[in-house]
C-alpha cells in the first residue's frame, strides 16, 4: 500500500468522528456568522424604521467610515431633531453624539442663517430649493459659530432627513475677506481722497444711469456744476494746504445742504457736481440757491458759482453737461456767487 494511502487511513482511525450534537453546534455557528455578514453587507437595503439605523451604524464597517470621514453624517426627524450622529461629531464641532441626540438642528443654527434652512410646510413635507446644499453657521459646544455646508435628502417616507455636513469655515472666512477687500478697493476707486466725496468716475456712472432712467420714464433730471469762486487766489496767497481746507469745507457744506435724493461728487479741481433725479431746472434752482447760501455763511470766506440744466430736450449726457457748463460760465460772467440755469435769459 502506498505510504500516502496508509497515512490517510491511519488519520481516520485516530480522529474521533463528530457526533450529531457537534454538527448542530457547527451549523448554528455558521448561521450566526452568515447573519452577521448579511447585516454588514446590507446597510443600503433598509426595510425597517430609521431609528433602527444606529444598530447598523454600530457595525465595524460603518464605524470605520464615520469615524475617519472628514464630513459629519447625521439623520434627523423632519422637524430637525437628531436621531443619529456619526462618532466624529465631537471632533467636528465639539458636541458628542450623545449630546446631540434629541436636539434640533434648527436650535443650533445662527439666527441670521435660519431662513436659509429648509422648513416643514403644513402637510409635514420638506420644502427645499433646487440646490440640495445650503451653507449656514452652527453653534459649537464652546458657544462660537462655524460655517458648514450641508447636503440633505429626504427618506422615502418623508419623515426623516439624511444629511452630510462639511466644515467650510476657513473657506467662508477667506471668501468674506476677499469680498471685503473688493469692496474696499471699489470704495477707493470711486472716492475722492481729499474730500471723501464720490469722485468723477462715480459721478459719471451715476449721471449716465440717472439720465438713462429719466429718459426711459419720460421724466426730467437736473445736473448742476459748482465752482469755488477765486480758488486760485486762495492757493496763491494762502498756500495749497489752505486751499485743501477750503475744498474739504466746501465738500462738507455741499453734502450737508443737498437734498437726500441728490448725489454730490467732486468733479475736477475746485469743481463739484450735484445730480438731481426727478427734478426740473426751476426746482433745482431753489435747492441750489439754499446750498449756495449755506456755503457762503459757513465762515470759510468762500462763495460759489453754480450752473444748472435739466434733461428736457436733451438726447445725451454730454449735451446735458455742456448746458450746465454754459450756465456756469454765465454765472461767473455776471459777477460770481450766484446760481444760473441754462434757460435763464440773462
């Protein structure tokens, strides 16, 4: 007999044969292993209520995902209460899973962002926009707020929300800084550095916008060009610093005296412009006369010559400015310190 066959027969002879009880025990153990494997592999095939999900979340497979994920995974009732929170919540914003269970997401959201979140309508259904993600600030365990971004979807029964939340705090702060810088650069680009009034660029944009609007509506608007009388003499006799002080005082007086709806800017050198929406020449004349008197009584020994024109019969901004300039030259020729309209026969 070959040696290998002899060894097989010898092994069978010395190995005890399993009893029926042994076989039943082995079968039961195999069944338990199969059930455990099915639970781990069938996480996506849930047929029971959402509150049973934490049982699956406790599996090694789910713990591995939620513990090391950079995102927070949560399940909420449709009214906002947490029914499941992934274990990384404490690392995420300081709240442990146990602390969050039963709390409402809506109670943690910053009041300014609360309207951004989905709400429940009278029928209990979630109302949402086409974009499934929303950014908002959420209160941390320390009482501070952090920006997060949440993507949410409703369960089939429309009674729960499944959410994935991402920390975007640094990203939002960077965006806010960029926006703030852009606003500051725009402010500098549209502001006269000496008088703090809007500059010619800002005035030109406003002038064209108001002219177009007035033209479309069939209304009248007025533009007044203001010149500081004998300003060159101030610079020559008292120096440029004194001249700068005169310009700043004049700018303040114009800003304080103009009507709320009017727009004042430094036009060029010692010239200013006031744009007056929904205004005819006669209406503009009265407002500008009060402005001239206010500057004359300011104590800075300054007078103004003002030329004003309105947009009636005018087809473009350049023509309107030419009329206002013409009226200004006429005011100077008549002795300065006065308001003259383009239609004034003098």
